[in-house]
């Protein structure tokens, strides 16, 4: 079992994303993308010379994690939980839904209070990643966000892992 399998863990991450998103909130599609990429931010900051990569590495993110080997599958699984998790947060009074042109999720005062009480090191690292993800993606149109997501979900190349050359000479 991974932390992503725990309902409380997933819902806490949603609260943290909405806390960083602020009064603007996010629709379900963006919220799901932000939440996933903040958990796997090196999918977004892949290049060794990316200025955010060092910040993320210092926050404890490492692209040698097994999670980076199958990001598309992990994203689909995360999306399957998103609707239930949002419904539960709304039912608990931590998140409110507004419909003004599109359905948007925002924290209630109680949700803001709860999100501010998360003090674990992981929460601090995750908030760092959320800030970077939202800063980089907030202004993208829905279409551009989906196009980018297709690229970011490709497995991270393991360029730093040596590949053994195999000769096929004399092979049957």
C-alpha cells in the first residue's frame, strides 16, 4: 500500500493545492493535474538546468523513484479517486463548489484552517511543489494544459543510469 491509497492522504493534498490556489480556486481538471504533478514535480522540471529542479530536489523529490516509471498509470488512478475525494471534502464543509461559467472548488474558512495545520515535512515539501506547479501552469489554457500533460506523463528518462551495450553478433 502506498500513501496514495489512503483517502486522508489524498484529501490532505487536495486541501494543500486549494490553499495555494487561493481565492481563485480550481476546476476539477486543473485541480487533478496540479495535485498529481505536485506529487511528482520532476515530471514538469525534467531538464537538469531547469531552475526549479534544484528547489524540488532540496525539498526531497527524486526522479529515481519508482513512481516516475509509470506516471500515466498513476495519473489515471489518481483521477479515479478525485471525484470521491472532492465530494467528501465538500460534505465535510472543507471545500465549497461555485458555478460561475465553470464549476470551481475553493477552500472554506474551515478548510483554510485545516490546511494551515499540516506541518509535517512532507506537507512543506508538497507545498513547495504546488507553488511551482501552479506558477508554471496557471496561465495555460485548458487545451495547452492537456497537451503539456501528455508530454509530462511520459516516463522520465534515466539518463544518469548507465545502459549496458549488448552486441548481437553471433546471436542466433
